[in-house]
């Protein structure tokens, strides 16, 4: 009994460790929670800006950190905070035009390397993280975030998201029930209650119906067959005829 309890406890410990590791991987999907407002996209250098209406910077930071634990998070601040994940940097800023809203700027690692000023980031993140990011970069910009894009201009320009750019963002997923329809240019299938038709390319065609009786007519040489549009009912075979006879067995002398 004690061995069994010990085994169960070990498995629970392993499961809890796996859950904690999985929760620390990846980054929170902001596109599922907030509308996309602006895009700056130049190859691997990408920056997407979302709006959290009516939410403060610390509130948004806490919500995102609860979903996925960041590698590093700047101290709580009402005007600006950073959350750093594997290859994405989340720059949360109080909107200067609408102070009750928070702008969520999601920058790729390459975008931060080519646009931000390391001395600006040192006020929010550790020197070790900043040094590892800019160690191999010969030149960098003086960008300080989307709020100040007109003063500290980044490479490229921000613009409202196009239809194709909106499609590139991961879609919202919800729990529900439904069906999947697979389209094909070669095969067309339609169904109705009790009847329908099918086509299978050249040289093979037929039809079906919801009925339970019908017939199939075969050619005499057996080379092919055609269908009258309903199912085939096989013909019953007749039992072979038998006859009775009488006889004697004689033993040779």
C-alpha cells in the first residue's frame, strides 16, 4: 500500500513539473484578446501594435504574465513595462492620446536589435539580457516605442493592417461543434434526403438512391455493367435435384 501511494505521488510531481515547463514556453497570443491597430513589417523585423481599451499597463502585464511566464519582466510602472519571451519583446505603453488605454507593441527580436537604443532599455531590463541581444550588432537606432514613433523614428513605417496582414495573425480559437467540408475541383458531391449522385472521373459513373430494392443489368460477355439507379437484389439460386435408388451388395464366392 505504501509503495502504491509513493508511486502516485511521484507521478503527480512529474505532471506538475511538466505543466509548469509548458506554461513557461512560448508567448501569450495577444491577437486573441485585443484588436490589431498598426503594423511595421520588414522581413524578420516585425512590430504589431494592439490596443487594450480601458486597461492600465500593470493590469495588461499581469494578465499576459499569467498566461505565459516571461523570461524577464520589468518592474511595475503605470507608463511603460517590458515582457521578454524567447523571440518576442512585449512593450506595454500608456497611450499618450488616450491615457485610459494601453498599447501593446509586440516586437520581434530582430526589430528590437535594429531599432531600439540599448541605453533606453537599461532602465527597464537587466544589463545581461541587453548585452546578449546587442552583442553582435554594430549599429542600432534610438527608437523608444510606438508612442514616440514620430520623434524617434524606427526603420520602416507603421500603417493600418491590411487584409493579408490580418490573416497572417493567428486566428481566434473557440470551443464549439461543427462540420468540415473539403472542396475539390475534380469531384463534386451533393447529398439530399434519400437520394444523390456521384462522379468519379472519366470512364466510371453511377447513381444511388435511398431505396432498398432495384436491379443491375449486365452485358452478356461480362465486360461491363450498367446501373438503373437503385440497389441490386440478388436472385435466389435453386437447390440441386436428387433422386432415390435401390440396390444390393453381393459378396464374391
